C-alpha cells in the first residue's frame, strides 16, 4: 500500500469483513513503525474486495484500524500495474463455442465457424499492428466458458474480446427484421432482451455439464462481482466506444444502442477489460450471408482491429495525463 508517496509492502492481502479492513499483525507493526495509519476508505474497500476470493485468515490476530484519511492503494512499479491502466500490449481473442458446441445456427452456417474465421483474421491484423495476440482456441475444439477467462488471466491480457453471433428463435418474418451487431459488457442486465442473450450464450455451461454451471448469476454473485466490475468498467466501456465508431457505416447495422450488459459467464472470470461482440444475427439471412463471406469476415476483423488500436491510443493518452509515461 502507498500513502503520501511512502510504499509499504504487505505480507498478506487485506481482508474485508463486516465493513472493516483487516491486516496481519506483522503488517500493522510495519505500518505503525513508519507512522502511517490504515484508514478504510471507499476506494480501499473496493480495492480489497477486488482482490477476489478472500485470502487465508492471517495467522496472527488481525489488528483493526479506524478510518482516518483517504489512502490510495497503488502498484509499486509499472510492471505491477493492472490491465486497463497499463499500456495495452496483449490482446486475448476468444472465438465463442467450438467442437461439440456449435453455438447458434443459421440456414447455411454455424456460429463457431464464423467467429473462428474472424478471430484468425483479427489475430493477423493485430499482430501486424504490433500487439501480442492470444487465441483461446485456434481450432474447432470445445473449451469451457470459465476456462476461457482463466487462459486470458494466465496470459496476463490487457483486453479480452469474446466473439459471437446473435440469433433469435422466432418466425421467419421476425428473423428478417431482427438483425445487427451489438457489444456487451458484464453488468447487471437492464432489459429482458439482454438477459435472454446472456442466457443463450451461457446455456452451453449447463448443457455440457460445466462444473458449478448455471445460466444466470444470482444476486449474491452480482454483489461479489461488483468491486471487480467497477475496476474494469470504464475501460471496457471505452473499448465499446471505439468499437461503435469503427463499426459505424459497415454492412451490418447497429442493433438498438449498440451496447448492452448482462451476466455473460465467459466474462465473469476475466481480470481485465472485457467485451463480448455479437457480430450480427446468424438467424437473419442478410447478416449471415455477410458474415459467411471472406470479404465480410475481413471487414469485421479490420473494424475490430481499428477499435483495438484506438483503444490502445486512448489508454496511452490517459496515462500521459497522469504523467505515467
Ligand atoms: Zn455465442
């Protein structure tokens, strides 16, 4: 932790319990010897929650400190900066579905094939632009939803992009009307429509017996997620802004506002800004035809790559304003 420019390394992650921050006794001694109080501010509380699963109880009896003044918990060196605040280098592309899970089906194509084709073209674009690029799958194989985020974390990604095609199960008439691309972030859903899309994308987990799988997050799970969502919210939305501007004027139209949020399981575990892209409706003939052609897939990859570059520049500029470069 840092206070007034003074950095104190804690031996264990702080623990949040009943609104109090607990730290190990030896850490408390270290801090008091440096005459630094340990206040529990809102920011620090969020930071403590953001450490994820609760750390093991400190061996020594924890020392409770009363709130005094604001404190910022920040990384010691640039290397320890978290995704979203450091320079953007590693992009994790996640082509949805695969193997025994075809995803949604159109008249002539399957979601798993379209998103893999776009992912490979996107990989080339981003590699040419100098990014370090990782794919959660580069073949037609099945990967569990949670495993995808785990891979992204292992690779210490700066941005997680999950590629999908939307679909509706409706009459032919409605299928002709419902089309368009949309970008999703992880957040409590505001509409029944967004909930339905998340349920469809999450269904694979229950369908193929993923451990602890279910197709919706419980209120308690949302509560637990909150701090982490907060940490990556701004940057995830920043990326959707860049996507919106680069997708503007393309063959596939924007659906509604273009940005939605819901409980996508594939985004839940990612410790980095993360966006799920529904490229278009595979259930709509026009969208499907475009997504099936090489030219359409290249155009979609180009637009996403452009958005990634703009996002990288925006993060860089933001860092400059903070004097971090
Ligand atoms: Zn999908």
